[in-house]
């Protein structure tokens, strides 16, 4: 295994390319649980037949856990959108079609999205008990579905290589309500790609026959969950989302 060609680096992992393989190396030497959980989740989603890289090995290299998978060539949809803003509606529609394909699948072996959201909201120290109760009550009242949800479906996690399109970064995949997944995508677009956010939501609701108010009802919940993992500079905006009770 050759770890000389580093192609990406994040807070918790470094990614290297070795021929046609990508090697994700966890920086912490005690990342065994994270590596195995990510590999298991990813591998379960692989069985749905969705376009995604295939995991080939989970290993330990110089004391650090690593996942070996296909290296996907191409540009992210985020890059393409930025380079060709005139065709943004076309790219957003492609993104929505991919997400609808994901939501058409089920994977009963995955953890439940609702359970994850409950844990994240309960872990927050920056909200009072009244707000926590309101959020958990709203979450409990939402319809319980078992659709496959990506959990971090953004243009950064869609790679286009010629005529082929791949979806990456499946560690947050869960089974649950598709509109919660959509609400998180919309929220992330508001934070990172605001020019596409409203177009995305309108396109998704139109193509799926989903009422926009139904997706919007999830926004305080997913915003609270994002507070648990989001960037410090995002927290003021996320806190404002939490305070929104109803949407027109």
C-alpha cells in the first residue's frame, strides 16, 4: 500500500491515491470503531446497486486504521456548478434525480435516522430544556419512514466522470424520512451554496410531489442536529433556524 500521493485531508482523515484505489487513513490511532462503522455502513449501501465506489479492504497501516476503496476520477458537482452557473437548473435537477433514486431504496440493516437526531439534540448544551422538549416533540410527531437517506447529500459528494456519476461519503447514511434528508441538503446549501438552495427545494418538491411546508417542518430539527457537528461560524445561523416555529 503506497501512501505517498495525498489527494485530500480533513480533520479526522487523510486520503491517498494508489493507482485505481483511494485509501482513507484515520488520523487517530484509536479510530477502530469509526473505521469499521463507516465500512459496514458503506458496504450495506453498496448492496442497493447505487452508483458509488466499492470498498475492497479495511486494514491497519503503521498503527492507523484505513479503508481502501475505488478511486473515482472526475469533478464534483459543486465544482461544475461553480464553473457553469448558467446551467445551474440543469445540475440541480440532476442532483434531485440522484436523491430520488437514493430514496427509492431501502436498507433495513442501517441505523434509524430518528435515533441519531434524538441523540444529537439531547447532546446539545447550547439550548435550554424548553427548546429541547419542543424539538424532540416535533421529531416524535413526524411520520416514521424507512427510506434510504444519504445523510450528507450535497454537490460536494457527487462526482461526475464523463457520462458516469457517483455518490460518495456514505458514513452518515440511515433509514428514515426522506424529507428529513432533503431538509438537511437544503440547510447545507443555504450555508455553502445559497444560490442553489431555493431552486433545489422547489425542484425536489415539484418532482417528488412533496409539499414544501412538509420539508420545512424538518428544518428546526436538522438545524439543531447540525449544531452538534457544524462549524463554529455557522452556529448563529443554525440557532436562528431552530427558533423558526412555522413556515409560510
